[in-house]
């Protein structure tokens, strides 16, 4: 199962990289993905769009610096539109009350052992629902407790880092290219939703047609039985 790690800003990126390396140690059946080489807001990659559509789990890495970043908001929205996807926020140095809509609608995971354990169990349950290789609850807790100190140590170091203050100024061309790519992605999402809606309508029509055919066959069978009975009785 693919897990999409969304980030924006240096500390957020470090959180995503930490989770990228740590998550498969706890649950080997998942495949984390993050755009390591694409600075959010600078360039858009085709592979980002493809992985957004394929991911069933999305983790939005939030810090004090990126709460209002457009890129974070966009990826969160794209993930929430993915069919059967589960999206949550990972809060490094903030509390749930710091998160405003639309990000506040998602399930929050605070940088606390019990909360991160819940996140791991949520991912494991998602694997179970899709009939992928999940882990028994007791065994999962044992694995989590084994690898928790390593995750905690790295996240504490990230928390202590001074947030970046300056941002690279983008050119008009870079902004335009990003907007065009985002628009194309949104159009693809809309087209996919239209196709799914058409498929639902066709499925409903097929079910109604099958029901009608069955009723007609039943009536025809009754007519045949009636004819056979009349022939036996000599009344036909």
C-alpha cells in the first residue's frame, strides 16, 4: 500500500524523510512516497500527480512554518478526493487548535507516542481492509515499541532546529507553470469522477435490466406451465 508523505519547508521535509525511512521498519507491507527532489512551490512533477492518485494513505507533515502553505493545502485536498483514501496530519511542534480549516477536518497525529501508535494501527487496519499483508495487533505493538526510540530521537532533533525565515522568490514563469500543472491535475480528477459516476449509472441500469429480464422469464415460465397443464387436461 502506498503512503503519500506531503511536506513543505525544510523541517517538514525532514519529518517526511524520517517517516519515510521509519514506517517500513514497523510495517513492511507499506510503500512510502515523497517528492524528495521537488521543493514544494517550486516545481511540479508528473510523478507527484500519479502518486497522489495511487495513494491510499496520506500523511501531511505540518510545522509552524507551513500551516498556510498553498502546496500543503492543495495536496491535502487532492488526497482527500482519492477514493477510499485515509488522510491525516502529523503535527510536529503545534497542537490541533493551531490547525485551521480545511486542514482541521482531517484526523490529527500529535508528536506523542500514543498518538503515533494510533496512526500505525490506522495504517495497519487500512491494509487489512484491502486484504493486504497486515500485522496482528499484539505483534504490531511489540514492533512499534522496538522502533519508537529511534523515531522519537530524530523528531526531537528536528523540533529543536530553528525554523527557516526566508523563502526563495519564484519567477512569474515558475508560478505560471505550477498553476498550469495543478489545473491539469484537477481536470484529471474531475474527469475520473465523471467516469466513476457514469459507471455507477450504467451499473444501476444493468441491474434494472437484469431484474426486468428475470421478471419476464418468470412470467414466461408461468405461461408455459399453464399451457402444459391445459394440454394434460385436454382443454387446449
